[in-house]
C-alpha cells in the first residue's frame, strides 16, 4: 500500500475519480487536460496528496468516487462502444440510458466493434479497468464465432501459433468447434479463447487466412459470463463476480500504483 504522506500517482488518482483506466488518464495528463493546484501538468509519474492538492479536469475539481458501479451489458450489433458517435449511430451509453441505467459516468472495459455483440463490462472503478485491460495480466476472453468455412487442422494451428496482421502477431489461446444444430451446413461455429485484447483481433486473424466472419459474440470476460442475459439488456454484477474480477491477476495496491 502506498504511503499517503508521499501521495499517490496522479494517473491512479484520476482513475479513482472515474476518468478511465490509468493509460487513458496518462493521455489526459500528457495532452494538458489536468491541472494541479491551478497549474497545468503534463509530466507522467507525478504524485498528488488527496488531502492537500486540488486536481481539476476541464475546470472542475475531481474527487475519488465513493460508490463504485459494475455493469454487464449484452451489446447488440449496430451499437457503438464510444461516448459519442459523429455518424449519429446509437452508442452503448444511449442504449443504457433507455434502460434507465445512469451510465454516463462509467467507462467500458475492452471494446466491441460495431458489428460484434455480446458481453461488455462497464464500471467507474479505474483501478479495475487498468487490471482487466493491461496486457501483462492476461485476462481470458471467450468468443463464439461463426465463419463461412470450416477450419482445417492447419488453420487452427496457425491461429494458435500466431498470424501476422498490420505488423502484429495475433494468437488465439484455444479453439473449439461447436456443433451447429441448424440446417445451414454452410456455416460453422467455434469458441475462441483470447488472452490478448488487440483491436478487431479475431476478425483480423480470420482475414489473414481469408476466412469470413459472419457473426462474433463475446460470451465471457474473465470470470463473468454472458449466460442468459438477453440481447440489449444489462444487469449489475454480483458481489461474487466483482470479487473474482478483483482477484483475476490483480491485487489492489500491489501493482506499481
């Protein structure tokens, strides 16, 4: 635990105020959006004392959030995971507002693209967002994927060994075929485990093998499962789920703060 007389890192303090993950807060600092005691700060790694220093964002003083919220949302296709969309498409925050959830102060944990669906976590717990999205914690995500071509043994091996896309090596942790109970023999379902969280990772991996993805749905994030949560609906996480997330490769106060 950090010595409060020496203060805590500014990015962690901002995360505790609900401004996002520590990486996002680093961006806010480096781009000059944060003031401490009336002075703009851009230096990463500086510390503040919550009892003595006044921290401001866009002219408003920010303080740590007393009530932490944890939501699971079953995102439909066609909803954008962003705060606002210049094209006027419905955002996840607008969709949650229609469900009477006060989600404007929450941040999403890992993005799902426009055409993807399934489990999306949202919270104002900046420390937890940091833990669940930082690559070194290797948080497991599980997806159901429908493709136009059956994966051959050599395709599966390539996906697990890694395929190159946009100068990145992308890997799946495991791939399991799912029996399709429909009459459409032209579609094939798989469960894919990821420990990485790169942008559009599964779609890019399949594109590298010239395989078309017709549906992609996240069904698990760490220990939280989508279960029978209906498409377009949300729920609060249980205390057990929250505790499991906080112990998923992450111990509060021991991660270099």
